[in-house]
C-alpha cells in the first residue's frame, strides 16, 4: 500500500531527532496558521492534542496526517 502524499510531505518538513514527532514550528510549516491559532485550535478540539516529552510539546506525525486528510476531505 502506498503512503498518502501528505505523509511524504510530513517527513520532508519534520526530520527532527524524535522520530514520528513534530514541533509547533513543524506543524505550522504544513498548516499556514499562526502559533496563536494553532493553540486555539488545540484548545477548541479542532486540532489534535500534543504530547509532552521532557517538558516540550510534540504532535504525532500520524495524528497530523490524519487531521490533514480529514480536513481535505471536508473541504471537497
């Protein structure tokens, strides 16, 4: 089974040391929104919740990819 195009884009944008995780900066490279909007969407349940690792917050790449796929499907 082929990976969806969004997953390839995710891997290109977020090649950080913690495999499968994305920082808010990585997320905002994919979703052109401000940091304030990102956190508002998280608070309001529009965007997935991040995980806390060593005091920093990270999003799972698969959760972001799933959100992007749902958002694209809803826009169509």
